[in-house]
């Protein structure tokens, strides 16, 4: 009998599979398709202080082996998430969730993280620092070690739950940014977010996305994600939630061998709503095939 359990900052998950933020809504829509209690956890839709409609359409474009999105953090805002979305989710998912928080200023991160920290349902706070920093010329907080560390420090000052910083891959040295977050008190690291890309409509000769650029996700980004998880595992001692192009049980094992303790599944949920369920079901026989008794034993096993 194989053991699929893993532990993130004291939180034991039945398996390492977590639907990624932005690809699973607030969970209850998927509960109409299958029993989502089989998931290790789930990372709900990125939440900001104010409600956001997001970017103008078109904001999705298909690519070979993936997709581009420029949805723009569409969400109902922190008030409605706490008052309406979490109670609905609680009816169909009975495990601690990962709260994905986004912001456009440090004040917004601090306010939203401080508020979500008080929700009993929340096990981990995942802080998305790939958003524009409105106080620094629109650059992402996650593009420099200094700004990433500052967000981490201030969020940690108002929270009691484990804080995982979600990093952008659109940087030169992701290990240095991860180290800065760890030194500033981060309990863990999530990576990678999407890679910047674009498509052009040949007939109209204009970008397909209204936003011009968008985030590339899907199987195409898996090798990049694995490389970055590997580098960050070598650089930090805190747990890693790995993501980026994961769509099979084999991808989960590969991500864990690179250094991830848990693995988020993103674009695969949009292509196949049963993706996370099928990955979880296929993990035990794959473990037996590969001679793995306990998943927790293989974390970083390729190093």
C-alpha cells in the first residue's frame, strides 16, 4: 500500500495535488462534477481588495501545447470572498484551502492577507507577487529580491498562517528572489506563475489578445517550471509548491523529484475538468510501478 501524504508547513495533505489559482474558481463549480474532497487542497481564485472585472476581451488565446491568458485577476473582491464564496466552498470541501491573494500595493497585500488570515478554512496564504507595483512604475513586486522581501516582511507581520510567496518566472535569477523571500520570513515558495507571451492574428494583423500580451501556461512551460523549481530547491530550505504545465501523474512525480513538496495543476483543469481527479487516481499505480512507497521520500530526490 503506497502513501501519498505530504506535509506543507505542518499541514498534512492526503496527496500533493492542488488545483492552481485562477483555474478552479472557488471550487464549488467543480464539486458538481466530482467529489473535490479527494484533492490535497485547492488554491482559490486570486483575490484583491476591490472587485475586478479584469481585462477587456479577447483575453484567452490558444497556443501549441498551451494557452495564453490575460484575464486580469477578475474576482469579486475580499469582502465577497469572505462573506459569500468561502461559505459556499465550505459546504463541498472539508479540508484547509490555499488562499491566493493579489495586490497592486503593499498596503493592499497587507490588508487582504490580514483579513484572510482570520478565516478558519484557510490553511496557507499564497501571495501572488507577479502583479504590477503601482508605487514603482508598474513593475511586478516579484521581479526584484528587495521588493519581494518587503512584501513578505509586511505580510508576515499581520498573519499567523503559513505564507507562501508565488513567484514570477519572468526574471533573470529566480533563486535570488526565493532566497530574499525566505530571509524575510516566508514559510514556503510557490512557482512558477505564467511566462509572458503573445499571438498575432494574421488576417487582421493585430495581437490576438486585447491586452497584447498574456501569460503562457500548459504543457509547453513544464520544462521551464522544472528548471526553476530545481534551482529554488537548491537555494532555500522552506517547502516548495511546484506548478507550471503539470497535466499528468508523471508530471507530479517529476516536479517532486525536482524539489516540490506539493504540486498545483492549472491549465489542465480548463482543458479537462476531471484532470486533478484523474491525476490523483493514477498516482498510486504509478508509485508502485516506480517502486515509490511514500511520496514524501522523493521530494528533491533527483538532486
